[in-house]
């Protein structure tokens, strides 16, 4: 079958392409809107409902329902027009086979959507999104999404359930790994970059795919950092913190949006008219498709918001949730709801219009096999160029947290014998990280493999030391013996892939298992240690910070993890990453984020300072309030001096701009990049304002000894927010501006905004 199927499929592709694109020379083609209306007029009620039913494939699952059979389980449903598409399947030949059934065997020939969770790469796996964000390199992030789109599209996929735009301020939440961190501005820019990378300039391009920004909305604010949990926040917080990244994604052109699992202020997001109708549709004018997350229409009954499946379907369709993922409530209940009059026909028709519009925009009606060309698949997937891009992205994602006495980069004269120790040292599968379903476990380069490749002339030894899922110390002695023979020890520690992502919240965010005990045992040998800490969240690394001379945040780096880490260890690449999340001193500080509000009893001193005047302040008695490593933090092998902060005027009026400049000098011996960051503070507002807000940044390259005057432009629009009257604009008053290498170590100046206006 396989020997004859592909040629037949290619003939079908050619024939169908001619069929769908044949019209007379000079004939005017109908607009997409006209084509949608003509098709809609032909559809039965059941066929319309079928266009809203999205089901999972038979390769793997990301939800509680399990499918175990193969291939042909969808054929009859496709023929009957009962499904709009299938997700988490792939392969040009397989998807082409299913499309052939849809366009040639169903009554109306409506092509299928093929969706997938392509979160940080397809077969070529890039760093997890949180890791990519640590690069603060928007062009590189867009490039990685573009490569993921090319590989996915070549493998039959036309829609990805990414990017995640959720602001995440609680490191206990497992899906922190899937997003861009704690700051709304940075999350907005990164999310928009990913949308542009996935979608390119034209959705009908066969090497682009539709983005689905998720999860709408405030999913990252789940109570206690526990996945799927309740969210209850003010509209001020919603609009100033959690909505901006979604607006940025839609402004960047995201074709679809996914509703979130959580309830928001007492109403499940999937049926929340405030956010779905009032804000998303009416206020923002979003015309694209809204897709439910896995069975979350049905889960409204568990929330206690819908009394049964029919009621849940009614609530969801009226709120504007167009597509039902995996619950099949629309398929079973909508026809009865429409016929009984409980759901107006217009709600159904509007949803179907949006789905058909998406399929037209993707070019599927003009060529249903656009994404099903085996030759393209072979050429695009895991190409040499793609792997090089993954390598470069992984390099840029690494953050140097500590480098005492310049232990790094490793020198041949002092590192002739290197011990590589830890459960992640020679571990291929966990290099891919969470949400990497399509990346084969045998593909990634491990840390051990990369170190052996780069440690030219050095003797490299290895010991696992311990396992990720066991508290056994049986391998400790071997690891200690290995360390004692070495000049330097590189420890690969942290979280496994499945300790992050959906359903992977952790109440204790220290190193899992007995890894810390292993580190302490190796530390007792007196050998210098370099810690490679892989994770999908900020971890509590207080003991390491106090005792280990060199620490690198290596997240989950993907296909080229080992090569990228080794290139940094040996100085081929100078680390330039900056943290997109604050690392806590203790889990009890969570949620922790730099742009918090000031209290009436603020305290910024050492928690251990004596004095009764410090007792009744907003502080902990056992740890400082501050982060161990603050947002925006990251070291380099060189050093940078910041001085001579200037502002062009101490007053700013509507219609004017303020120039903020600072001199940055590379005072070390390595050429390197630095992320120069600008923050502001609105000292008095109609609602209280954060102590700092990231407003601008620039990532610049410096040669040794080079000085650059870095200039930022601030306009009143940069200072706008949703105020007490819930309108968006800027307010007059006094401001501070801060510039530095992170959110903590800054220089400051002051200015006054003279006049307020609304946007």
C-alpha cells in the first residue's frame, strides 16, 4: 500500500488543484465573504454543526479521553460532515488521505482543519517558550516560530494551538514553561512575534499555519498556582495585566483564539460574555475563530455553572465560543437547541461563517492538499538549517545566574579533567522539554555529548549520581568518586520534561527528588562546581546560590541542548540571556513579580534587621521580600558599566516625546551582547500603580572596551493605563524613569507629565 499510495495521492493533489482553481481567464473570483455565504446557504443544520466539532487524532492525547484505534475511525464522520477537523495528527500522506475523503466523499466537499500542539518546534525542537523569552530577541523568536510552521505545514498541519499569552507570576504553575513570563509588556511583544512567525504574511502560503493565541483569559492567575483553578481578579488587573498580550496577538493577526479552562470572577471563561462578547468581539472587533480548550464546554457542568450538556452548549455558543474541542456537545445538542428556539440560528451561522472563513484564508478550498505534499515534508523537516537555528536559539536562551571568580568560561589550563554528573547529564528525552510531542526522544544532543564535543583535549568522565524519580542514594558513591578525580564538575540537574506544562503544578519548587543532596555530596569534595539547571519555571535555588560558584539557567533547550550549553561553557558563545521571571528565595514568596504594587507599610530592608519600627511592615520575618534573581537579570563573561543617565527634558506634554539616554560600556575582555532595559513608575495615579514597569529594551552587541550611548524614546502613550473610571489613557503627574541591566540594578531620573489625554 505504501509504495502505491503516495503517487496516487500526488495525482489526486494535481487533479483537485485543477478542480478548485479552474475558472475562465479573466473571470472575476468571488470574495471570501461571498464564497462563505454561498456555501453557508447550501448547508443543512447538521452540516453546520459539524463545522464546529473538533476532535483529537489517534496518535497521542493531551486530555483525559483516550483513543487507541488507528486511522479509519474518522472516515465515516468525515463523509457525513460531522467534524470540522482533527488535531494532533501529522504526516503529509495521512492528512492527505483524510482530506481526500472530506473533499471527494462528503456532500459539500468542505476541507478539514488539521491542528496540533506545536508549542516550541515540530521535529526540530527549540527551547521551551519561557527559555526563548530569556533571549529577549524578538527576531530570533519569530524565526523559531516560522521554522516550526514550515515543518508543521509540510507535515499536514494547518493550525497550531500556540502561542500562550498568559502572564505567569506564580512559579508553582506548570504552564509557566509555555509562556513568556511575568511582565505584560514583554509577554505582549513575544506573543506577537510568535504569531508573526507562525502565520507569515499570507495564511495561504503552504509553509505557514494559523496561530491560536491562548488561554483567554487570566489562566495564569490561577489560585495557588494550581492548574485549572479559580481566578478572581478586578477588572483593573484584568485590563492592565492579563488582557494586553492577547490584544497584541490579535493586532499581530492571530487567526484564532482559545478560551481558558478557568472561571473568571465566578463565570467560566468559555461562556463569559464580559470577555468573550463585550471585550473580544465588540470592543476589540475580533472576527476570527474562538476554539474551546479540551472539553471545557462540558466542564462548565463541573464548575456548577451549567446544569447539563445542553445548557453548557447553549451558554457557550451564545457567548461566542465557535468550536467545540472534544466534548461533542455542539454535535449532539445544538440541532435540538436551534430547533427548539433556545439558541437563535444567528449564533450558529456566525460561528460557521468564521470557521469557513478560516479555511478559505488558509487556502484549503483552492487546494485542499496544500499541506499534504510528501516531497515538501521530506525537505523541510529537521533540515541542517533548522537545526542550526535551534542551536542559535538555545545559545541565546541560556542565562548566567552566577560566576564566582570567573570560573566560566572553562579554560584548557584549569579543566583538563571534567566530571559531568547528574540525572539530566546524559538524558536525551528530557532535553526536548514539555509540549514536544512530535520531537523524537532519540534526537536531542545531551549535555554530556555536547561537552565531549567541545572539551577538546580534556578527559571527560560521567556519573548519573541519582535519578529524577527516585530518592535512592545508591549511585552517590560513584558520583563522588568521579568528582574527586576531576579538576571541575559540571552538574546537570533540574526538572524532567513532564514536571512542566499542563497538569504539572508543583507545591515545592526546589530541585526534585534527592538532587540537592547529591549536589551537597559533590560540594563536600571541594571541587569547583558548575550547575546547569534545567527547568520550565523559576526554581528555589537559595542553597546553590550560597554554595555553588557558577550557575546557568538552561531551561529545556531542545534538539541542540548539549551543543548550545557546551558552547557557552567553553566560551564559544558569551551568555546574553536575561530572566523573564523572578526567581524566589522561598516558595512562600509566591506569587512573586517585580512589578508589584507599593503598600502603605512598605519595607525594603533586610528581614533580620532589629528594631520595633520594622515589625509592623509588609515583610517576612525569615527571608527578604526581594527575589533571589530579579526579573531581567542575567550575567555575562564580560562586565558592563552604566553611567551618565540623561533625559531630554524634565517635563513631557501630550504630543511630545522624551529622550532617555545612558552610556553603556563593555569594561571586560569579551565581545558580548547586553539587554539594556528601561522602566518607569507613575508615582500617583487614579488607581495605585506598580513600583516599576518595563517600557522599552534594546539588545545590543559590544566589543571589548566599546561604549555606546543608548537612547530610548518615551511618549505619553507609553505611560497609559486603565484608570479608576476604566478608560484607557495617561494621567498627568510625576514619574520616575529607571535604566539598567535588570529590574533591580538601575539608575533613575524624574520627569513630570503635564497633560493627560485619552487614546
